[in-house]
C-alpha cells in the first residue's frame, strides 16, 4: 500500500507529488531529500525510514522516483512498480528527463490516477491505460543542429537504408493523432549485457550474458505477432549441442502474455504486443561464451625514470571484420599522486586524459573496427613513486557497445504480423550488446 | 465532514453492482475510503457481505480490490478472513491476474492454513509455475508462501529455494540497480539457512566496476560467505583487485573481507595482506593492521605470521582506528615483536600531539601489558606515560585509566598481571564453529519485506564484536578478575577430566613403529562421515583441541585414512581414523576411530585405571569423545558446498 508517490529532480525540485491516502504530510518530500543527500557512499539508499514512514526510491533518468508507505510491503513489488512507472512515462513522453517530466506533468498525473487508487496498484498495462489517457504528450525535443548529425540510436551510422531511424523509437507512443500518425512501426530489439573478467594471463575467468528481447510497438491496434528465433536454439546446460552453430542459453523466462505452443518445436514466440515497450523474453548465459571475448588487452607497465610510469597498452578487437565496436572507453587505474600524463595514440580521433580525482586515466576510442589492433603509450608522472606503486595500475575496465551483434548468437529469423495489417507497417529488428562490466586484470 | 458520508454511501453501493468493471473497481475501493473517512463508526455488515460476494467477480482487479478493501474495513477484527473456499477460489484465479495482483494475493494467502497434507501439496503444485515467474516480485512472493506453507516439510522448502535460486540470481544481475540490491539482500537471507545454495554461482557476485558501492558491499559480504576450497583462489584474486579501489571505504571493506577469509585460509590471505602493505597508502595500511588484529584474536595459528609482518612493516598507520589496532597487537604480542617497545616509545613521545583519547587509552593498556612481559625495556617509558596522563591529560577517561593502572602497579606486578592479562585469542572457538545454519523459520517471516533491505551490515557487526571482546578495551572487565577466570578456562578443560597437550612432535618413523607394536585399546564408530574439508583446516581444527595430525590420505580417495596423536600427562595416544569404501562396508559413510596408547602410564593414572572397571570407563573412550567434539565442531563449521551433506 503506497501512501505517496513523488518525483524529484536531482536538485530536489518537486516535479510530481501525489498523495493517495492522506496519512503522511507533504513535508516528507523534504525529509526524503535531506536523507538521500546526506547518505554517504557506503550506505544502502534504496529503503530509508523516517519515523514510521518508509521511503523506497529508484533513480532513473537522473530523477528520484519515490514511493512512501506506512506498511511493510514487498520491496520487489514497489521497486518494479517504480521502474514500470518510469518506463511508462518514457513511453508516453518520448524520453525520460527532468524537462520532459516538467512539460508533461498533467499527463503523468493522469497516468498515476489510473495506475494507483487509494495506494493500491490497479494496472500498468498500456492496453488498458490507453482507453483512459487523453492528454497529448508534449515533445520536449527542441530543434538542434546536433540532432541532424546524430549518430544512430545505439551510436550506429545514420544510413537510413541500414539502420532504423534513431529518433523514431524515442517519440511518444500516443502521438497517433499528430503528424507522425501514419507511421505504424514496431521495433524488436535484442539487447545483451555482457559482463566479463579476464585474468592477467589472458584467460577468461568469468563471463556472463544477460539478454532480453524487447518490443516497442507504435501500432494503435496489433493482432498476433510471431517472432521466430534461431531454430537451433538450445536451452539449459544439459542439452547436447547439435551442430557447432547451435545457439545456447542457460535459461530463459517469458512475459506472461507470450504464447509458447510453438516454441518447443519451431522456436516461435507468439505475442500480441500492446502499445509501448515491453520485454517479452529474458535469458542468460553463464561461463561459456560461444565466441571469443570481444577485446583482448596486452598491457605492459614499467617504471621508467625516477618518477614516471610507462603504460603500454595494445588492444585487439576480436569481432568479425565487418562489425565495429563503438564508444569504446578504457579506464586504467594509475598510482595515487599522479600529476600529469603524456600520451602517444595511434589516430587523432582517439582521446586520452588523466583524471587525478578518480586515480585513473581514460582512453576513448569512438570507433573500433573488428580485427583491428590499436596501441597507446602513456607516460604518467608520479612524484615519489615506489616499485610497489606499480601494483596500483590495474585492473583495466572497459565499456563499449557492439551494434548489430549478439554474443550468444541469438537471432530473429522472422517477424510476422498476422493477419497482415491494412496500413503500411514497418518492422525493425535491432541487435546490440552493451558492456555491463568488462574487466581485464593486469 | 460527517454529513457528507451519508451522501457517499448510496452511490458507492450502487457502483458495486454496476455493469462496468471499471466502476466496480473504483466502488470497491470506495468502500475502504468511506470507512477511513469515519473510522470509529460501526462496520456495515451488508457492505462487508457484498464485498465478500464480489470476490467471485469476473474482473480480476475487482477481486483483488475486494481483498484490499475488506482488509482495511476489518482491520480491527484481524483483517479479511481467508477460508478454504476463498483460498481455493483465489488459487484458481491466479492465472487471470496481472503480476501486481498475483503478488498481493500470494501475500494474502499467507493467512491460510491448509487442513491436510494432501491439500497442502495440491496448493503447492498449483503455485509451482509461479516460482519461475519472469517478474521477480511474483517469484519471491511465491517463494515466501512456499516457505510458510511447507514449514513442516524441510525438503519441500529446500526444493523451493533451489528452484527460485535462478530468478533470484537473475534479479541480482538485473538492469535496475535497486532491484539488484533487493535481490542481493534476499540472497543473503536465503544463505543464512542454505549457505551452499549459491556456491557454484559465486562468479555472479563479482562486482562490476560501474556498480554503486552499496551493491559492491553486499556482493563482497556474499562472496566471503561463499568461499570454499575450490574457489578460494579466484575469490581472493577478485577481492585483491578491489583493495586498490578509488573509494577508501570500498578498499577497506575488501581488506576486511580478505581478513574474514583468512580465518579459514590464513596462508594465502596473509600473503595478499602483506603485499598490500607495500602500497604505502594510509587507508590501506590502517585497514590491513585492523584486519591483522582481528585475525590474531580469532585465529591463533596466524599469530606468528602476523607478528612477523607487523615487525617488518616500517610505516605506521595515521588514523586512530589503525593506531589502536597496532597498539593492541604490540601490547598483546609484545614478546614476539622484538621492536615493539621502540615503536611504542615513538607513540609515547608524540603523545602531546595525539588527539584521540581512544588511542591514548589503548596506548596505556598496551604499555602496561608490555611492561609485564618485557619490564626492563618498558619501565622507563611507562613511568613517563603514566606521569603525563595523570598530571597533564585533560581527558578524564584517560586520566582515570592511568590512575587505575598506577594503583594496580602499586599492588605489585603479580597482582597486575592477574588482572591485565587475559586470553590472547578468542576462547569461544567461534572461528571453528562458524556461523550456524539457521532454520528457515528464523527469517522467512521477514522475507520479501523491507526488513532485509533497511540496512544491517554483517561485516561491520563482527568487527564490533571483536572490539567488545577484547579484554583490553573495557576497563570493567579488567576490574573483575573473577569473571575473567571463567573465560580463562578454555572450553578444552571444562568438560573433560583429562587434559591433552601437543608436546613435541613425533616423526613418521617413530609413529609407524609404535603403531605396529601396540595393540588397539579401543575402537569406536563415530556417527558421522569424514569431514570433506581441506587438510589444512582440519589440521588447524584438531590442533585447537590439542590433537596433532601426522598424515592424511589426500582428497576423495577411498578408503580414507588419517593418523593423529596427542599426549596426556605422560601418555602418548595414537589413533587412526578410517572411512571405508561405502560399497564394501555395510555401514554407510561413517568414521571408525581406533585408539592405541603408548603404555607409559603414570602411576596415578594406572591407579585410576585399576580402580575403575575398565569396560565402564576406559580413558581412551573419553579421549575419543574429545576427539568427537573436535570433529563435530569442525563439521558444524560451514565451509561451502562440499560441506552441505555433513549437516
């Protein structure tokens, strides 16, 4: 049972405040904000209590989404509800930011009215909500030159023929009465998050893939959709691999609404997508990457002169030659007290900087083609260095995105809407792998 | 607004019978709102009946809203009643509900007690699919109901936990950080009873570098619990890489975590900790020294190594916690650290600039302890220290402490020794017994509530305990030598009549010769299988009950054998532990101990032997019960997955 829901900006401005039961005072917003800003780094912030009022909050889009309650509810329910509220806000407003929440406050209040009654969650399904939500979303996208040169949604090149238009997916779902009304689009995204630890000897120590298939549907009404996955998809550890090309996941879970009667034989998911974004399938794979890890690092760290550490990094991208990794950034911890750095990079589009506050140097590569190898030499000046300081260099962590790539090899064979829609409907399938945590020990 | 409620009632009652489900939903909750507007009036029986009837409504949200409304209206009478028809009706409707309603209904069903086991298992099999739900909140709510319903069937509970471990682990890797955190907290709860459940998945608890530190702290706490013989090297390597983290709190927590593991795997951890000292960073050094202090207290085997490292360490910590820890080590183990008085002298000379009174108190205690074991080197500086603290110190606590020691020393050195010196390591053997596996009922009532999330820090707690346990820290304890004596008599001597000692070690040849010469005095089957832990830990465990080990058969070879020996006053006792091949022997997986005695029985003991009927009370059997105790302690200790079958 939720007493209040409020949304605060990072600075503590009250964006949305709704009291469902009148049992807590409005002052609790300020109490919450004081508590959350007073937390030190090591204190768990998710649940906080003030007298008999509990605050549960999540952070999304740089905002605090807070629910307060006087009972002792399931934390999973409240957290997932707040996440869902944020997702719905994103669906309806197009994007999630302080500005879009401010501009669409009436819409968000309307949503909250339908979603929660007297503190009890009523519904969060877009199918039901769309019958009651009348307010038009105000798009917060101002025109800017930057948008024109914008790289695609996941940073991919903007070539209309190849990639789905990047702005298309970040528009409000309800703007069917607007100018974009004619566009009947459906996006199916296969998103994988990769977390990897590679030992100092180059051996893969941990690998873990969390994947999901997400549908974003802009069709006002949608009949059944059939999503065909790889036929040779294996689920579970025990099953034997048929051919070497088999795709395997450890386990998968489906959205309630997914019909699985053809899944066992043909690997077909049947679903009637409702408007907005929803995750139809989640899967995971542990410890057995079907392909080589996307990056290998060959580091060497030496003490050079009296006060200087030489860090030579050779980074190889083991992706197939046609694909590219984007926005690769490499963080290397450096000894405490490093003051300056000089670097030799192999191309002008790369950047490197020393961040003394984080005791780290950051090397950024905007594009990294598969099969390529890049190297960089960093000379870090550390006054009063000792040989033990070299131990502070490492482990290296990387973040990157791999568009058009899935590490498990999961593919969508086909996407069929049946019966065929009357209007022109565009279907897009997008793949992307994000690095959740990619760590290489030195 | 008392007048207004009159006008509300009629439209709400009409709304309850409306054709549109949307109206009914609002009307049902409207009943609850109406009740909350006039809380003291009598409950309207007709509305309650109507709401109970609406539990059969075709619209799922109306059903759940009815439960919620009844719960509020009937709060004073204990909430909505879930009887058998209602429970079964709700269970059958589960599939139609959306996930929010499902988890709420599952919580309501906690009230229902099935009449028979058959009914219970019918319910459980109905709920089975929800254990694997894609929504974490449904899976967890189902698990809670399972644990609650099957409280009399531990096997069912264990099975449910096993099957929910996958969704729980998935939430631990969820995209939303908050959900991850909730998942981790609940994993910790499950581990209180089933420590081995996540053993094979320990890599899932490695920290991602971009995770916020509150998640990293939880993950480290879990990793420490999951350490076993197979993964210890990898886990330590992972923890080692956190020790140089940018955040000092995180680095210190990682060092403390390594210290925790060191209680079981001292050698590897001490290497890492010693290596960290070379980094020459204040916060790391301070944390390492504090870890050393805890280690010396909890884990007596490591004292020698710790003292060696402390002696070799040139720098000294700068913060007060680190200073206190170092001083405690110097005072407690001064005789093993040759440079101790000189380090302490440095602190005494710098006393005027010291701000923390806790450090001053610790310095006083440590110097007095040092004086007791190395009087010649310490006498002069102790005098200076007491003089300063009594004459010039402004903090009353410190001054009183100094006066206390001064008066104590006036009574004579022996008197002081009696009061000040205590056990040098944790006498409760808590390291050996470890944390007990708690019954599931201990935590199942708070499972899936805010309780587990609203902050308790396992790591911190133990550090606090260790600080309280240190006799030097509390003046009261020192003033009560009587209570001290109780702790002094270690558990080794309280229960048994005979006292064992380690004595000089025995060579393999001598043991073999004696073993072949002697006859078996006593043979006993112990009611438990062999401990499946590493030889190192077993050896350490047995040494604590004063039994030496000579040789083990490695690993899982069958038959498994171990040769051990000990000394009692003037007797040498040899023993063989044997676990035979389970196929060949009829007894399944139990240890047989055979005891032999080198008959250098002392005169007195011989007399005792003669006087007592030997069948009734042969000394070796009491010895073997002692051994039994040692092994049992060991078995209770939780080491990881491999230990599960011992429980």
